[in-house]
C-alpha cells in the first residue's frame, strides 16, 4: 500500500522495499516478495477463517 510499497510494472518500490533491500545487504540475506492473490491484508469470515496475507501465513 502506498507509500510503503507501490507497484511499478513488474517491480515494487517505496519505503518498505528500500528498507528491506538495505537490511538484506547489511545482514547478507536474500528474499523474494510475493503478492497475495486476493490483494488483501486479512480479515476473518463468519467461520473464523482468514483471507489475504494473514490467511496465507496461517495456512502456510
């Protein structure tokens, strides 16, 4: 979500992307960013199941 991460074609840019890049260089690790399929952060439905980013983390 703007301005933390914005889509620019097939690339992402913004504060969080810059921060992640700087930290990964400092601590020497690699990462992949994957957008969630439904584009949501996450809410629960009537049965308590999560959707969005939280749902993907919970489901593994």
